[in-house]
């Protein structure tokens, strides 16, 4: 490798790590569809209609979890865009994150099955609790990336690092709150998780590169999540 | 990034978005095979033969859905070939589309199970209805791409944009009609969906680059769906 | 695109088609593991041992199918290495092939369940019959690639084309024979399929580039399947 | 191809082999989540809590298997980073390895189901035994890569080869021991497997490129597993 990192060099060093991660994200997000159970034994149009409507918790959790994994992928992508290469701690932090990504269908399925039963509180607490751990993994990954600035691309500014750090940390108190709230009201807990990704969607939007910034800017200067 | 976008730059900015999308398409299309249920407990060759033949609705819906996801992938590919980079609305439109791609096995399984029962009408209406929503998502994605021409590659001509817009919009009335027709005759509804992808296959074919056009042409000048 | 195709240009035009195909192959080959059923309710070491041994048909078909999909991937890769770009017939031939790749777990599961029952003959005939259709799809794909030489890389020699044509056509009579033989003896049918991929493995081996050929050769001059 | 292998040339010749392998790894690691069964029919928070806690063997084996496949991917990646191109024996050794990667969910599921039953000893022996075979496959793959130095990148030093050889061979006696120990105590067997990947994690860490080595070094000079 030459002394100054070029775009090609960046691709090369984390290429397979990204493609493997993309594969895990893609499979995990697609497996969520198994939560959509086809009703059995309906014998008429109205019976099938009723059966389909009764499955509304599965549609709700499917869409929530899909959106969450999508946001997770976008954040993962945002982090990797600032990364120049990977070392071992970063590799294992990424592995922990991927483990948790693949786990997402499990709490999703748990909520789907228990949302309308008396055990809903625990199911939703487990759901939000898993996202607490996922958020911790993101913070670990980001910390592994920035702790020595060795892995970051040279053009990344301290302001960008600070912004992304804040962005990732935000999820921690919200998910913790959602976990606690689940024991009071499971729907409020799920709603809070949903609010978080709606908020993030808008936060993403605000960071889109404006024409002005694009004019004098540089690729890495724009926010990492702003372009896919 | 230099001021004039080169081919390499295009690859770079939407590379991971495409590879993640490819992964989701690949998993969703492969999961369709779960609709092919192995008959249980047949005790002779003739019993197994009868059992296999009885599953004809599953073969029909499997092939229809496979072809549909394949066409969806080809359209997705066609759109991305004209794209220079991605912004946040485009990213979320793509996410919505991927969500719907992963949903396809669900209505497929629904039709497989209810096609020969009295509830077939609703099952087929749901099937066609899902494709209505998918078509809306494609229109959103394409609209997010062209609304400011910021994301389009500079060489893309207005004629190309118009052609693809028409191409994508076509599905909307057809799928809506298929949804309504399902309540009259489920087979007609499925047949209409099948006709649509046969028509698209021929439409693809017509747009293949002719040798003449290739001679003086340019890569983006040829229709986006014409080469893989 | 410049007038003379370079390596980079080749990558670019079929890159996403290959990555999507790779995804489908990877998922299909991994889903085969669902044929390995964990025995239920064994209460002792010896009971579990017996239960595991009784599942030998599932191990046999799992390994056979895995090897077959692997060979299919290698052939697919071999074809794509000679391809310069893709047109619509090629795209659809590839789609048909992918459909059949995803189907493989179905006949595999069928054989797994019926190999030791009186219905084994039909199960094995269906198994071999699916591979007949798969082979037809390969011949279609290859025919779509060579029919006008438009899609082939310029450096591909007629001898290479002839060799690959023969290679792909070989499977057709063998699989047809295996389909017929299944009604006489299912084990012979499966064995013939296995022989085919053992033969192909050796055929692959023979075509490996020898040091001599490498010295004066050119990348495309060596057999397409010889290097991954 | 020019006479001296460049970085681009390396990418090109094993690119699809790597992307297919990544796909298989990604699907296999994600399918492990099916071992996390959602408890059925719990009617209260405490009943669901008890049911979830009772599933601890599934959490244990899920995490162990995930970490193991992750380490396997890292090793696979480490081997491929030293590879210049692939020949047929290498291709088939890689195929055998992928077969075994997809098998991992099977022994994992076996242990999950039998860890708390009298049949645990056999279940754990099968689990460790599968990893013995996996380790043999890695040794085959590595042997196929180094046997003629034809496939290795020119810059790879004999010291690097020796180090990786030792690294891969280490697993063989440990997994064999774990297989035998399973018949004495299944927990000790699982624990030994876990110790192995903890050890490997630290071994990875030690091989991280130090700033000093990076300064005067060269990309391939650093340990193959040190950067992703």
C-alpha cells in the first residue's frame, strides 16, 4: 500500500468484510417474513378475512423490525464509509453486531406471538432489551473505529466523528426507557422504538448534502449517512 | 470526487446499496421454494404421484412469483443503471421496495393454500393487492431518482426517463384490475398478473440494443433494461 | 465504452447479474441443510445413535445435492467468464436456470423422505427429471450466449466454445437415463447422478492450465472452468 | 494478464469464488437463529420468563456456533488474502469447506435439543466431531493453496505460510480431544471448543499490525488475519 490511502485501497481492505456483513443483513431482514403466518383452515372469504385481520400484531412487528434492521444497515454503512481499514477489535465488534442482527427475528417472533396475551409485557421488554444490546454493539464498533484514528480515512473531520458518536449514543437511553416502559405498557414500548426510527429517518434527511455544500465539498465531507 | 462523474465513481457510491439489495432479492426469491411442500405419508408410487399432482397450485404460484421477483430485480437493476448516486428519500424508497420484495413469499403461500378452496377470491385479491403496493413503491423509487435529476447520470436523456416512467406506471392499472377481478374469478386475476410479466418480457426484448444502435451509441443510450 | 472491450468493461456489464446469481446459488445450497432433520425424543445415547444412523438417506441426498449445486455454480461461473455482456434472452435463460437452482431442495427433500419407502422409484425419477430440466436450461443459457457471438469476449476461440458446448450437452443423456433407470432401481439412478459429478470433477481437473500452457497462454485461452 | 500479478488481477481471479463463499457463510450463520425457538403457550409474564430461561442451552449453542462460523469466515478470509488465483483442487477443497459450513446448524440444533437429556454425550461428540472434519477441510484448502506455491501471491513469505499452517493445524488435536471428552462430560467438551475460539481471538489480536511493523511493512507482510 502506498503512503496516501486512495479510494481503491479503501475498497480493497474492507471489501469482503462489507460484502459478508451485507449478506448477513440481507438474510436476517428477509427471514423476518417467517413471522407472517398464513392462516390455516379458513373455509370462506369472510373467515379468511377475519383470520388475516387477527394477525395484525405480526404485520406490526414485521414492519417495525424490518425498518429497524434497515436503519441498522444504513448506520453500518455510514460507519464503514468513514473507515479506511479494519483491525482485530473492529472485526470482532462487527461480529458481535452481526450476531445481534441475526437475533432480531427471535424477539420479533416473540412479540408477534405474545402481544395480545398477558405475557406481552415481558415479550416487549425482551424486544427492547435486545435493541439495547444492539446499540451497545454499535457503540463498541464505532469506538473500535475511532479509538486511534488509525482506521479512519484521513479526510474524516473531528466534527464528523462527534456527530456520528452522538447519533449512535442517542439510541441507548431511548431503548433502555423502552425496555422499562414495556412492563408498564407494551404498546407504548413498541411505539417508542418506532418513534426512534422515525426520528432517525428525519435526522438522516436533514443531513442530506445540500447543493451548496456539494459545490465546494468533498465526498467524505458530506454526512456519512447522506448518500447510500 | 472529481467534478465530472466517471463510471468508477458511479460504482462506488451505490455499490453497497446494490449489493445489499441483491442479497435481499436473492434470499426472497429462494425462499419461495418453501411453497413446494413435499407430500407426507404416500405409501406407493401411484399415491405419491397423485399427491404430487394435487399440489399443482403450489407449482403455479411458485413459478409466477419467481418470475415476478425476477422481473422486479431486472427493473431495480434498470433503475440503478441510470443512477449516479443516492440520497435519503431514494434510500428509504428502496427500503420500502425491499420490504415488499421480502413480503412476496407470504401472499404466494396464501394463494398456494387457498387457490382450490372457497376462500380463493380473497387470497388472490391479497396477492394482486400486494403487487399494487409494490408497483407504488417502484413509482416512488423512480420519482425519488428523477425529481431533481441530481441522482441521474448526466448522460441519461429525457426520452429514456419518459420511457422508464411509462414502463413502471403501466403495472399500476393492471395490478389494480387484477385485484378487483380476483373477487370475480381468481384464475383470471392470476392469469392477468402472468400476462403482465409475459408482456414485460417482450417489452424488454424489443428494447434490446440492435447492432446499428450499438455501433454509434453509447452505453447509457441503450435502454436500461436491455443488457443485464 | 471504448470500441475494444477491456477487463474492467466486462466486469461492469455483468457484475450485478453475477452477484445476484451468486446470492441465489448461495442461499439454495445452504437451504439444503434443512434436509438434515434432528431426531426427536431420543432418551439415551444409543437411541440417539440409532436415530441418527437411520437418517442416512438424508445425509446421502444432502451431499449429492450440495455437490450438484456446487458443480452447477462452477459451470455457471465458467460460462460467465467467457461472456462479455448480457442481452435479454440471456437474462431470461439465466432466470430460468436460477429458478431451477432454487427448486433443487424440493426433489432432494422428496428423495430424503421416500428413499426407503415403496414410493422411492417415483421420488428418484422426479429427482433426476429435475436435473434433466436444469441441463436443458444450461444448454439454453449457453446457446443464448453463443448464438451471435455478440455476447462472447472477443478472445474466446471456437475450440473453447465447442468444448464447453460438448461439456454441457453431456449431462442431458445421462440425466435422461437416470430418470428412466429410477423406475427400475432408485439407487442406481442416484448413483448415476453421482457418477456424473465425479466425472465432471475429473474433467475439470484435466482442463487445469498446465505450466506449459500458462507460459505462452492468455487468461481466456485456458479452459473456463480451470480456475475459479 | 500481465506477467507480474497486480492487486487488480488478484481481485479478478478469485472475486466470484469469494463472493459465493461469503454468501454461503452469511446464510449459514444467519440460519443459526432458527435454534432460538419461541416458547409456545405461556399464559403469564412469569411463565414466559421461566420458559425463556429454560431455553438456555439454545442460547449457549447459538452463540458458540455463531462465534465459530465467524472465526471460520475470518480464517477463510485470511487464506484467500494470500491467494493469487484458484485451481481445481483448491476449488473443490473450498466446496467441501462450504458444505461443512452449511452443516454447522445441524449439530448445533442437535446439541440444543439434547444438552439436558441423557443423550447429551453423543450430541456433543457429534458437534465436536463435525468440527474435526471442518478442520480437516481447512487443512486441505490450505494444502491445496501452498502445495505448489502457484496459487500464492508472490509477496507471501515462507514465514507467513508456516505461521498459518501451524495456526490451522492447531484446531485438529483440540477438536479431537473435545470429541473424546464429550463421552465423559458434554459441558467440558463444549467448553473446550469455546476456549479454542477465545484463544484464536487473542491469537488474532497479537498478530495485529503494530505501528512499527506498519511503517516499514507491506500489506502482505502483516499477518493475514490482522486486517479484515
